[in-house]
């Protein structure tokens, strides 16, 4: 899968699927081996030291009832899992499409990672959250960033694919894709003055941001043809 991703997007990816590369271990993980999931999480953390680890479910794990057990892992009951953010998203292959998984993942990241402001007076009216739908390209995000910054505002994109997934080659080797938004910046998105959601699929994420941090939002179905 790594070879397919790298060849398709011309960018490096860091990921893991089980505690080992042995086929029997992978089968055991998919068929309900929560211990293997735990070990895989710890292996990835110890090897790559990521800021965030995401877990996507499969149809088999959903039907076998592993969902609630993985939620326990997310809440910190797995040994050592409280050391880093862990985002679990339900993405069974028998339900929904790509844009639905994108929608649920961004909303879940907001619910888990964004800090609730302790003082609304500290809200920065020059900061703008941008929640782009999966139909936007890295080039679209670059253009949006330029437009927003030209108005003297500071945008934070979640997710931010600008600078990655488009063939950028770093000067030095890196095992992970470049670009993106850091976990620390995501945590402060609750202090922004406004949220712009692009695409109906991002309404759930915008509502999650408003519910958790009180940031108002404006949803645009599309950006082409927006009135002045």
C-alpha cells in the first residue's frame, strides 16, 4: 500500500497496519486482535515519534464489535497511549464514500485536538479557520491562503495539503510527507474569530468547531462564482 500511495501522490507516507509484517499477525489484527493493535500503536510511536496517530476501522472490525474496545484505547486505557493524541474514526467499507470518511475524520480531529477557550475575550479576530472539502487540491489551498492573507488575516487549514501530495521534493530525506498543520496549531484553532467551511461535507466539522470552541462559521458550497 505504501508503494501505491507514494507512486500515486509522489510523496512519502508514514503508516502501519499491525504489530509485525507477518501475514498471520495482520490477519489476527483484522479479526479482532486488540493486543496487536495496541502493540502496533506503540511500535509506530516508538519508531517514528509522530505528533498524532489515526486509526480507521474496517468492515470486519466493526461487525465483530471492536469499535468500543478501540474507543477505550483512545481514551487512554491502552498502556502508554496517553503520551500522544490518538484519533479513532469509524470508516467501515460497507458504508459511505470517500467524502464521508473525510468529513468524519476532520470532525473527529476537531473534537479530540482543539482546545476549548478558557476566556472568549482572548479570541483573535485576525485568525480564520479554513475547513476544505476533499474536492480541493493543494493548488486551491495555496491560492486560498494567498487571498486570505492579502486581507491581513491568518488562516489555519484543517487538513492542510498545501505543500504536500503534489510532488514537492525536500532537500533532505524524510520518512513522512512534508507540509501539513501541526497538532499545536490545531489545538489553538478554538481562538480564531471565524471558520470558513468549503463544501457541504464540511458542515459537520464546522458545527463541531462551533460547539466545542464557540467559533462561528460560514459554509460555502463552492468557491467558483462567489458574489463580491
